[in-house]
């Protein structure tokens, strides 16, 4: 599975316009695109958001590159800067709940970005230290991660902010025990907020992995 993650920066007071653009234009126009498995959009602040597209392959994403660029150009009217974009093959992840085609449920996103000193060390940290916390957490819907060069991007979706908050304390403790400076150049950045739009073309079944 191949992911493209877009982190836009909205102009002040343009958040509602951005949300409407995604709901009314992006979701309908890309729905049914060959190879597109899901589209997810979340608001992570007054001037920030996360848009995530899951594809069955890099080639499927590249096939609509012109359409993606045209959409970004149209969205620039309410952006304060060009969006940050990460993309890559899934290296980690698991579905903890089944989400069927056409199903929508409340969801709260936490996405963390860091510059890895060694990507293999970060991947091992996810598998050995973070995954056990995921396994015992309540309200977890799914997890995933990609590397874009040395950038490590990991995410988790929850039934509620409260479920996420309960796990974050343990996740941060795990990171502190490993020493963030041993894994990353500089500090990691976390984006958190509610999902406001989601569509999928396949069933995502409990136990499935994107990699």
C-alpha cells in the first residue's frame, strides 16, 4: 500500500473554506479513481490539517499526478504556504477495527513526523516498544507508518480524543525511555485532531496490515 500525506497550512479564517473544498470537491472528484483505496481528512488546528490518500501502488498515485497538482493549485487560494507532502510505501501498520466500504465512524487522528537518524532503528522502535502499547489500548482503530527519505511519518486513529490521550502518555514514556535524541535529529512533531471526511473503496478488515 502506498500513502500520500499532505499537510496544508490554511490562511487565518479560511479553515471552513478548506473543509468545504475537501468535502464538496476533492472527495467526489477522486472517488472511484483506479487504485485509490481511501481518502481521509482531519483538522489539526485553526490553520492546519492532514489529508491522507491510500493507494494500492505508487504507480496508481502517479497516474493522477496532474489531477492532484491541479487540485492543489485550486486550493492555493486559501493556503498561506505550499503544503508539506510526504509519500511512500507502508512499512508498518495494522487494522484494529473493521471499517467497511461506505462506513463512517467518529475518528481522531494523531500523526507524528520526525527525521530519523536510522530508519531501521525507528521501525524497530515501533515494532518493539510502541506496538505493545497499541495492543493493550482501548478505542484504537488503525496504525501505519511510512518513510520518505529520512522522514519518518507514523499515525494512529482512535474512536475519540479521550482514547488517544490515554495512550499518548504511555507512548511518550516509551519514547522518553528510548531517548528521542537517539532516534531522531531534533524533536518530533505531532499533529492531532478530528477526522471530518473519509471515503474508501475497499473493506479494511481487523488484523489487516498495509505493508
